[in-house]
């Protein structure tokens, strides 16, 4: 039998017993209430009858008085005598009934009996007195009245006491009935509570037997199974829910045992396979390590073996172009120019291949610095401007004034921009437009550098292949597509190394837009707020004492670059004087000789090279440190600066920490 059926059966049995007892209790209580009502009615009737006896006795006495007062009239005498007899009979009848209602021997019964006897005597006395009553004699009334005067008073007192005794009797009977009723109620309440308690106890015992105990045994069995035992026997048999639960646990236990045995077999098999795969993987790893080592050796050899002859080729070409081996005619000069460009292009391709190999092998490191974004863009554009002008292409620049500095590797950032600009030049027809746009994204803490063109565009279906190495998607206008297809791949890898990203938007026939997004911290955007930094992310150790008031003359024609560099150097403790052209720089240096000069090469009025030559010719300026600041980064630029008398050379864009390290180097 199921638990539900057992519980319903038990609940039905308990309900039937309680209903039966409830009906019995209701009947008993109803009988008690009926008895109480009967006693109350009986005692009330007794009191009422005693009062009736009193009333009719008083009427009998009144009729007697009427006879004496008006009995001389024959009609009235007969009337009052009849009424007197009528009331006498009524009193005797009522007093007899009252005696029948009272309990024999009780005080009230004795009072009623005494009244009845006294009433009989009074009645006999009244009758004897009437025999002496002469209606013709005026004095007969007085004599009779004197004979019976006061005889009714004891009976009146008796009837009063009788009524009082009846009231006491009524009260005693009602009190006894209330006591019996309360006792019956208490008995019935005790029986009901006892039955309810027994019913509850029975339910608890039943629940313990058919629910709690089987569940407890099931829990113990489940805990034993979860603890690892697989041989626990079910302790409940039958077809109920609990029996089925125990049987299910028994089945689960058997299935777990079978599963564990199968798992152990599979585990042993897997362990054997893992050992075999481990041996194979160890062999493959060793092969990969050997291949990686061979690749590194190959890259090192390639770097040396390819760069060495290229260096010789580029050097000899430059010597020939400089006519160190004799004069050249125009055709020879054009041929040497073509050789020089091809050699530099080949060197660029080799560098791209080597850089990609370093990135993929994880051996490339970024030397991060605070990079002035405007200088970075200007120096990148200066390297492609001549090529754009030769094709009649317009270069457009739009900068966001909120962005002054970004953090990154100067060389790699410039490499990314040059690759993007080079692609724009290559795939944009003559008379086209190429541009760079910078947008600050303060909420995302990024800066967006957009390189766009009005070239041939890219089919959106080819976007997925755009950043794969050695993939060329289209031909340049009017001819073969030069290059290795590594430029955009390197841009993508370098962007990821800078924790940035590169994406593209393009419409065939209308142009392309490459979006280079790099991290940017607005709080480190002000060069004057960088503070004295002694621990550098580039690994350069700077003196902790700062500039210590050293005087520096900064000659820079670009107002934004001049103000940014001045603010940064002043923050480092230097006393900075600025000049916007060559004549001003020459005058300031001559009037107040500084400790060091930062000289832009491309100055107005007099360029930096001529200013340096004039200063070196003056007394006291032979050993003054002069460092060249220039966006020119072509071969031979460094040598021309050193030949003019400058001590060192740094190309734009400037790395502020790199510039600071170079200043400390020459001030020591």
C-alpha cells in the first residue's frame, strides 16, 4: 500500500473516531442542557405556585373581611361567602400541588405542610365564627372580628417563608445543576483532548513508521553510497514508495559500481594512451625546439648574410652618387638612383620579414615611451611627402588638440604609420587624396588614428584575408603590385603588442580607411604633469636628481612641439629658453650661453646646420653640447648633422624619456 493510501486511511479512521465521540459529546451536552432547562422550569413553576398560594390566600382573607363589613345585606353576604369558599378551595388546591412539587422532608416541603395545616385550622375557625355571626345584630360584626383578628398573620408569615424557601430551593437546584453541568463539560473536554492527543500520537507513530524511518534508512544508504560503498543492502521490502526508493538506490548503487568498473578500465586505457601521447609529444616538442633553434639560427644568419652585402651595395652606390670615383653623366646618375632605391626597398622587405618572424616567435620587445603624437605624424608624413608630390597626391592632416602624448614604442608606431601611408600611396591613383585623422576617445581611454585614401578600395569579402601574411589582394593602378604582403600583417601584430587593434572600412572604387586604435591615458597627456620619473618602462635609468637647474636652449620652429618639450624639460628641473628661428637661436646662444642646445635642423631664416657652424666658430662654443632634433631620417642625415658640428642626433618623433636620457648623457 502506498504512503498516500496509508495516510488517507489513518486520517479517515481518526476522523471517524473523533466524529463519533463528537456526536456522543454533543448528545451528552444536549441532555445536560435539557435537564438544566427542566430543573430551571420546575423550580420556577414551584416559586410561581407558592406566589399563587399567597395571592389566593390574601384574597380569601379579603373576602372574609368583606363578609364582616357588608354581610348585613343578604345579597352581598351570599356573594362574599361564595367567593370566600372559592378562594379557600383554590388555596387548598394550590398548596396541595405545591407539596407535590417539593421534595418530601425538605425545609420548603415542611413550610408548605405547616401552611396547609395552619390554613385548615384558620378555615375551621372562620366557619365557627360565622355560626356566631348575626346579621341583624350590629355588634355581631365586632364580636366575630375580635374572635378571628390576627389569626391570618401567622399564615401570612408562613406563606412568605414558603416563597423564600421556594426561592432557596430553586437556587440550590440550579447551583447543583450548574455544578453537574460544569463537571460534565470538564469530563467531555478531557475526553476530547485525550482523544486528540491520542490521534496526534498515533499520527506521529504512523509517520515515523511509514515516512521518517524509511527516509532515514534511505539517507543512510545514500550517504554510504556517496562515501564509496557499493555493497549496501536495501532494508525495506515491498511495493510502496519507500520500498521503490530503496530499490532505486540499490539499482543506482549497482549502476555506479558498473560505471566505476568501466571507468577504471577506460582510465587504465587512457593512462596507457597518455603515456604513448606524452612520448610522442615529447618527441614533437624536441623536434619543434630544434626547428625553432634552427629558425633562430637561420634568421640570425639571414640577417647577417643579407644585410652585409646590402650595406656594401648601398654604401658603394652612395659613394658613386657622391662622385667619389669620378664624374657621372645624367644617365649614370639616374641608374645609380634606381639602384639605391631598389636596395633600400629590398632592405625594407628583409626588415619586414625579420620583424614578422620575431613577432611570431615572441622575441620582439617594445620600448615604450611618452611619444608626442603630432611629431610622430609629422615625421611619418615627411618621409612619404616627396613620393606623394611626385604623383600629385594631396596629403591632409586633422589632429585632435586633446591628444598630446601617447605611450608606445616610437620605432614601431612610426613603422605602423609608414606601412599604412605606403599602402595608401601605392593604391591611390595620381591626383588622389591621402589623409591622417586623430580622434580622442576619452570614455574608452583610446586614441583613434585613421589613415584614409581615395584609392581603388577593397572588396569587403576580402577583409578576412587582409591581415594574413604574404597575401596581396589587388593590383596597383596600371601595373603589378610590389611588395611581399607583410605590411598590414605587421601593423596588425604591432597593434596587438600595443594592446590596440586595427580595422578597415572600404568601398571598391571610392577608397579605404584603416582605423588604428591605441591605448591613451588622458591623465598622462600633459608633458608638464609627467613629473620626475626615475623608473622607466624603456629600461633607461635616469638620474634621480633631475636637471638641477641646467640651462637649455631649445630651437624649434613648430609652436606645439616647442611648448610641449619646454614644459616637459622644465618639469624635470631644467631652465629652458626657446627660439622659433635660426637668427633668434644664434642671438640667444651668443648673449647667454646655455649648458646645452637642442637644435632643430629645419629652422626659418637660418637652418640649424648653419647656426651650429656659426656657433662653433665663436670663442667658448667649441665644446658646448649641441643635439640635433629633426624629422629627417634618410640615410646621410645623421652624418651631415655631425659634420656641421653637432654632438648627437635624435630623430622625430621624440621619445621624451629617450630625449631626457640623451640630455643627461651630455651634461655629465
